[in-house]
């Protein structure tokens, strides 16, 4: 019983706060290493997303939802309302936690928050992010 209570408290999906920008960037940039040598070379740079770009995305209306485990942010997804659709602009899970259902949990959470259509884009070369049901 106590064990169940602890595990229920260990993970959370919640909106990211502005003070978490540095941690959001860590998740994005560590996960984006997957693109290195895969996406066109002239599109790759390190860090993949600098702080100024993250701030510009947030200023443009992208809102990040985070997945935390034991208080550690390990996954993020950014969503932006554009006209009558919602765009998933960024989807990243720390490499050590990928493939454990965290991306799926984040996207389910975002899907349940509104009924407006959701569009998800990624690099064509990121074949791992495109599965039979779409991206994650
Ligand atoms: C793409 C990403 C966000 C998915 O999050 P995740 O927590 O790893 O995904 P999940 O464990 O929920 O798995 C979701 C689906 O993706 C598949 N998947 C995840 N990682 C994979 C990989 N490396 N190779 C192949 N398939 C993979 C899973 O098999 C699963 O499909 P299924 O339900 O049909 O079995 C994460 O792997 C990531 O950050 N990747 C690097 C960055 C990236 O490609 N971002 C997406 C574009 S912005």
C-alpha cells in the first residue's frame, strides 16, 4: 500500500514553469543528440536549441508540458495553438528514459486537454519518431 502511494507520487505530468527553462533545454538538447548525423548536416548545431530560441518559442505561444519522475524533469512536449489546430512543436525525452512510454503519456495528456485537431511534425529522417499511429 505504502509502495503504491509512493509510486503514484513519483511521476507527474504538469505544465512547465518559466523558471524551468534551463531544465527544459537540457531535456531537449540531450534528446536531440539522436538527430546528429541523421538530419541534414546544415540543420544540425550544438546545442540543438539555444536558450534564445526556447524563449522565442515561448514568446510565440508554445507552452511546454513536462513529465517528471521523483522531481526530475525527464520529458517535455511543446504545444502551440494556431488557428483551429494545436501543433506539437517539440517532443523530447531524456535518452536514458526513452522507449518507456513517457512520450506516449505526454501526448495522451495533451490530446485529452482539448478536442481541437492536433498536428505533429518532425524531421523526415527521424523515422523512430514516426510510428503507425503517427508521432509517438
Ligand atoms: C520521440 C520521443 C519523444 C518518444 O518518446 P518515448 O518516451 O521514447 O516514446 P514511448 O516510449 O512513449 O514510445 C512511443 C512509440 O515510439 C516508439 N519508439 C520510441 N523510441 C524509439 C526508437 N528509438 N526507435 C524506434 N521506435 C521508438 C515506441 O516503440 C512506441 O511505439 P509503439 O507504441 O507502437 O510501440 C523520444 O524517443 C525522443 O526524445 N527522441 C529523440 C528526439 C525526437 O526524435 N523527438 C521527436 C521529434 S520533435
